[in-house]
C-alpha cells in the first residue's frame, strides 16, 4: 500500500483501488491508519454526528486519540444533536472536537438576506452556514475524512477510499465506502455507542432542523433531507462547478 505523501496536486488515483478488504471493518480501520500515517495532524474529520459519524469517531479514537474533528455548527441543528455531541465529548475526552460556526449569525444572515433563507435560497444558506465554514476549517489541511457510503445514492456510488476533492482542493478520505446501513447499526449496537435519538423516531439522515424531516416506511433514507425540493445535497460532496 502506498504510504508516501499524496497531495491534491500529486493525486493520480486511489492507492487502495485494487484492494479488496476482508477485515470486519471492511477496510475502514486500515484506511484510517494509512491516512493518519500519511497526513498526521494535517487531516480533519468533518463529522455530522449521524450514525456513520458515530462509527467513524469510534474507529478514529482507536487510531489517533487526539484527532481533530469539526462539527459544522449551523446554529439550526436539533437539540438532540447537541445532546449527542456532549455525550461523545464525555466518552472521548482526548479527541479535539471543534464547533465551527459560520461568519454570519442567524440574525445577521436574516438582516442581510431575509429570514428563513433555507426556504428561499437553500443553496446560499448551505454555502454560508456549511460550505464556507468547512473551507475555512480545511485551510492548511491536506486531507479530510468523510463518512460517505457507496450505497447511499447514485452520486456516491463511485466514491473511493481516497479521492481528489475538487470542491475543497484537498484529499477526501472515505473509510466507510463498503459499509451498508445494517453494518453501521451492527457496529453501533455491538460497541454500545451513543447515537442521535432521532434515529429511533424516523430520521435516518439528520441535518439542520428546518431542512430535515422524518421518512416513512420504505422511503429512501435521505428522502427526508430538503423534502419537497429538488435539493439532495448540501454541496459538501459535489464539485465546485456543479
Ligand atoms: Fe441552511 Fe438547510 Fe443548508 Fe442547514 S441544511 S445550512 S438550514 S439550507
């Protein structure tokens, strides 16, 4: 396996491309070890504290106990999400969990762009409250970790372990690409991890409160995000020109 520095400029392909992981983490733990060996403190995990996030935090804690973890604190998350973050901070006191806020407060955003921007211009709202803060958090970092899984959507089905990320001009490491939703929950139960209680109330994918709704039986896991609109992604995982 490649272990030399693989920068954004040097990237020519996933060094794990031909590797078929057979361990119980479907390659996640080994990819994380490689990534922290390669990028060290120049890597950030942008965690949304969803089910995949909880799994990744537990795996990361075995590999790098003082890893940097960023939560994009838009200011409109569910109270249950903040409760979970408090529990995670207590369980993993050595991890550096940063709450990254946007430059504009909600009041300043309303003053500048009108109230409830998420209803009128959700892409601009996501840019102000998520994308720009992540750009800032990644400035100076060579790589970031994401919990994307291939089965989540067609647009994520080609995600590799190690990716060239055009949006943030960075390397994006995705250790969970082969995990299924059942794998995620098996890991949470076996390891008795805390998770967002909204998952038990019909919310498989949890983002900001104004843009996240419960899904019905048989509906797609991400169908509750920006429900009733054509928007399906906040823009963190799409190319800058899309
Ligand atoms: Fe705004 Fe909704 Fe995007 Fe959150 S998910 S940043 S509230 S548009």
